[in-house]
C-alpha cells in the first residue's frame, strides 16, 4: 500500500471495511471505482473501463459515473443483487490538509433500498435475519426499511424458515459468519437473495422500545442482529422503525414454498410474473398500502373462525351497500402511501410535494370515517373508531405549504403566505422591489424618450439599465454610470438602482434560506406523528383490502362460504377463479366437491388435458380464499378450516440442486405425508410418473394407503394408473371420481365434468392428435396399439397382482392362467400388460414349435429396464410378427 498515492491509500483503507460492496468513491463530480470494483462494474453497468496512475508499478483499472445520475446506476446494481457503499467528502476541501477526509455515509443493498424508483409500490421490500440456536431452533426476523415494519418468530424447522423467506420474497438475509454454509446454500437454491453478515446482537438504548413486547431472549437476539445491520449500514435516523410484532407460523394456515409455487398464489410458475396468479385476480386495491396488505393476507390465511367471519361479514356489507363502497373506493384513491412516506420523513429525504400528498391524504380521513360509519357493521365501526385523523398535523400542513411546491427543497417557493411573519416581510420587499424596478423602467423611458430602454438583471452585474447604441446620443452626459459595454448596447447603473438591488437580492436570498429552515421545522414536526401515521396506514389498508374483496366477489359472482366443524367439504358448482377469469367469454364448466369422513380421499382418473389438475387446484384456492376472508367461486360452499395445504402438481426439474423431476416429486410428497395432520388438505397429481410403471404404481398405492391409515386428512389424488381404482374396495374412505370425456367422429371431446366412478380409457393417442403430432406417427401409434391389444387378448399377460390390488383369480380356457381384476377393461390390460413381468407358465414342450421356442428365448433376453418405451414397442412388434409368420 505504501507505494500508492495518498488518495488510493485512502480508497483501499475504506474499501477494506466494505469488501462485499461496490465502493462509490466521490471525486469531484464523479463517483469513481478502482481495481476489481471497476472491472466488474464496467461489465455490469456497460460503462467504459479506463485506468489511472495510482503510484504503483501498474496502472489501476478505473471507471466512474456522474454523481447526479448515480441513483440510476446504483439501482441497476441493486437489481442484480449487489451492494453499494456511498463514500462522500466529509470536510471542506479548502480547509483540508492533504487528502480530503472521506467516509461511507450509507450502504445500499437489495434489502435496504429506499429510493421510490427502485421499489414496487404494492410490494414490501423485506430484509430478514436468521439465527440458529444450540437447541436447533431458528429465529427469523423480518424488516421492511421502507415502511418500518418489523416482525419476529421462532421456528423449529429450517424448511419452514425457507418457506417464510420465500413467501415474503425477502431480498437479503443477514446471518452470523458462523452460520451453516449448507443451510445458506439451501436458501440460495430456492430463491435469488443477497447474503450479508452481522455478528452483533446488542440492542442500543435508543431502540429498546422496539423490543419491549418480546419476552424471550432468543427473539431479542434475532431482531437485534437485523437492527445492528441496519444501524451500521444506513448511518442515519431510523425513527420510523415500528415495535417488533411477534407472530407464530401456526397461527395461520401453513402453505410451504412448494405449494405456494404450485398453486400460483402470487406469481405464475412459468413467467414468474403476477399476471395469472391469485394475487392478480384479487388485486382491486386502490392504495399501495392495501396492495401490500393483500399479498400478506394471501400468504397467511387465518385459522380463527371468529376473525374469518369478521372479514366475511364486512365484505358482505360492502357488497350490499354498493354506493358506500364506491364512495369509499374513490376516497381511498386520494390516499398516498403513508407508510413509505413516514420512512422517508425519518430518513430525511422527503420533499415538499410528498408532504402536500400527506396533507391531501389526511384531509380525506374524516370523509372515509363518515362513509364507513354508514355501513352499520360492528367490525367497520371498530375500525373507524381506531382511526386517528391527526387533525393538528393536517392543520399545520394546510397552513404551512403551498399547493404546488417545486421538487427541490432548496430553491424556495415552498412555504405558504401568512405562515411566518419574517418570511412575509422578505417576500413583500422582494415583490415591492420588483414592482419598483418595473416602475423605474417606465419612468426612465419617459424621461429619456428612449422607448427601447430596459432594466435587466444577471448574476454577475445585478440590475442594470440597458440602452442600444443607436439611442446613446439621446442620453445627457453623466446621467448614468457606465457599467458594461456590449456590441450593440451599453449598460448603466445608478446609485438608486444599486440600493434597491441590494434590498431585493438580500430579500430573495433570505427567502430561500428561511423557507428551507421552515420546511425542516415542519418535517421535524411530522416526525413526531410517524407512529400515528403508521397506525392510520394499517386501518386504511385494511379497509382497502376488504372493499377489494367485495368488488371482486360481486364482479365474479362469488358466494359467502360457511365453515363446518366436522371437517366436511360441500362445494356446489365450484370454479377455478383464475382460469375462469382468463377464459373471459368462454363458459367455465363448474364442478361439485363432496368430501366427508367416509370419503376423505378422492381418487381422480381421466385423460390428460381433461381438467384433473384444475379441479384439484380450485378446491385448494377456494379454501384459501375463504380463510383470508373473501367470498369464493361457487354457488354454495361449506368448508373446514384447514391448518395446512400441501400440493404436488406439475413436473419440474430442479437443475440448480441437481434434482430430477422424480426427485422433486418425491421431496414434495415427503413434505406432505410427514407434516400433514387430520385438519390438512393434500393435493397429489400423477405421483409415480418419473419412474417405471411398477415402481410408480407401487409408490402411488403406498402413499394413498399411508394417508388413509396414518393421516386421515382430505386428499385429492389424480392418477393415470387405472389399476389403483380397485382401492375403493379396500380403503373405506376412498372414493373414485373421474373427469368425463367422449369420442365423437374418432375425436376426443373433453367435458371437464367430474363424475362418480373411475375413468374407462386414457385417450393418450387422441391427446397426441390434439397436439398435432405428424399424422404418419399417429397412424403408426394406432397400429402398434392395436397389435398390443390383440397380443393381450391372445396371451392375457397382466402385471403382477401385488402391484395393483388383491385379485380374484378366475379360470381361463387358455393354457396360461392369469389373475384378473374385476374392474379392468381389456384395453387397460393391453396398455399395461406389455410392461408386465410374465409369470412362469407350465407349458408342454410338445405344444411349442421351434420358432416359438426361439421367440421365447429372445424375449427372455430383453432387458426392459434399459430400453426406451419406443425400443420396447419395436422389439415386441418384431417378435409378434415372427409369431404370426406362417
């Protein structure tokens, strides 16, 4: 380091404390970056990489951005998951001895972003901290710096920790340096998140009020870690941070990260966007605060019937009182984002326009109260009774601020007239002085007879009298004092003009200084109201979400659900809410769902594309909608209150962690069967597809039996293994249903209607035809299928009985006897018999020809597990042709 210049040495010393961030080092009008920072930043920001002499043997890589456009570049780095440390000059260069002193004034990271442009208005921007305790429990703290929200909980399973972080879409996680790297890797595999480290778990005296409600030291330590990180990185007032709220994950319906993804609650699986999700369907909120609360409610459905009914009754009232609801919506549209505004007030980066928005918002509160009182609902009345309109603050902002202030707070024209006597005097002097200037100009024109004479102003010479060269002869000698000569004119001053100039300029300078001081005082006064504004924001956002539920429920013709105490499900003409909306004018086919203790498992069969997965999802979404307090898409709905929802729907590889589709399927299934209770809902779709037929069927049957015998919860299980439909004869609580389809002119028509009993056919080739596979391929498939069916008829080859169910053998006239399940069709046998394992047959040698013995020998040599389905089909076709050959 000694060989570098003093400035580079200063840079390296500061950089040493911020190794995980880009150091934006202020040099004049630029933020400069050096060494590796410069190389990486130039690539990420697509800016020019250059170099400079730093005193060493080699030139130092360097790049930079103008300070006035730095926020844009910082935002781009934050979006990519990086952190940026802002290093500013902290002393006057004129007074500095040697290198100007510089310090990092703030670290900006994905979890601490405060710039409006970088935040989504209807989404929280969470940063979280996780602490692993010796008893193998985990503390999880969540904070949104932009709104000041803080919460903390204790969790016994790291899987649940990851699910919470995933649900909250946290952008950054803060842990100790000793935290398990393996556990951190698990988090990074599931989501894009920035890792930061903080060792201290001490709560400074100034923040003790935030943790007063916490009784356990574990909770205090967990929150203290994130608090210390915020204090260390932000280096400014955090007065807007709200007291920590303790919550328990078992107070809400648990929906793990797999199920949130599979049900597409807040984003779609394919595009990772909001459109097409349940949140997209429901979001009729009109405030940013309401949008964020809606997302939180979807993430945390309620378990308390009393609280659910409170919300539902309020939605019911809002649906019936249309005019009050529309009036409420119009008023809420005028309410600004009070939570984030309070955060910017505390941070000191609020401007006059923000406070004007606050004033307009507060002015609407009494009107909102009046409308909600007219609803005549106990829950509504309680909400408005707790609303604080902050009258004194409203009056202060009405008196203090102009209607249309500029964006800058250092250029004046912010404070209203008659707010401050001294300011009014300065303004009077400025306004009268300018009037005097205009009057002087007119008087001098008349006195000299020069109509083009004018009085102007510039920053160098102040006020002046300007006369064109063509009119100079009209001026008496010595009338004015010459000040400046131009090409086509002369400029003059007079003692009287200079005296008035001093008065006007002093007044204008004083006005700007005094307005800034008065604005700062108003801002400090607003700081006092931050807790009250945050409490007001919570009430307003709750009203917004409830009116949103009412509007959606009315537009989509949803109905108010009731909740059973016996765990039964009775849904009449239920619909999938999102699919129904996406279909628009097309008619959605509704379906019933009846599940009791005697039919707690529905085994759903039917062809691909018929709607099995849609049916399963709509049951889960109906339950979630009901438990967040919204009406549901059905003609009638009686539901239990589910404590957890587990889903295994769709196929996806997890390539990052090296897991195949089948492994992902098994992990998600394991999570369901090991954590579900009798009050849970399980959706399992096509379990066992990723392995061989026997393996798949065996696993599927074992899973069904395990859920039936050991859990007993409501379960929807869809499958293509028709052999499993005989389980209704063995398992008392299992019922077969199927999605109906018909053949018309050799084409399959999906009816999308759930009917009792098992499906009788798979329609696989028909679906392939709908997908427009080449016709020669489809024709070949039909021939192969027909051959398989014929071979099956002749040979009666079936899968092992143990893989399906306990069969009842019946005598066959053929020499080869096989057990036969009563409910199986010949088509089903033929489709699965190919993969079967032939039983030993007692065949007389005399009955077999030489060719037949040769074919049997070749058949025994086939290694089916190492063959693709197409190879196996071709091999069987070849052997069959040899058998038929005369």
